C-alpha cells in the first residue's frame, strides 16, 4: 500500500514539473513562430493554434 502511494506521488510530481516547464505555446493570427533546438531550426508554424514543444530543449521565437 505504501509503495503504491509512493509511486503515484512520484508520478504526480514528475507530471507537475513537466506542466510547469511549459510544453505548450500559442500562435496567434498574424504571427510566425520558429522553433529552435540548441540553435538549429526544428520547425516553423504560421497557422494560429495551440502547439506542443519539448520543454527545456526547444526555444520558441515569435515574429509578427
């Protein structure tokens, strides 16, 4: 019983840290976004919407 609670608590903490790091970003209308990973362009987005990025590794650069 204690082992199960510990595992669930550990998973919950990992999930909370993941969400705090901000894996999502929003592209508004009229914006362009370039995603870079370690200085190298990974992808570009021009359509408005909610997108996913890899926390810590990916950097979102927004242009009007």
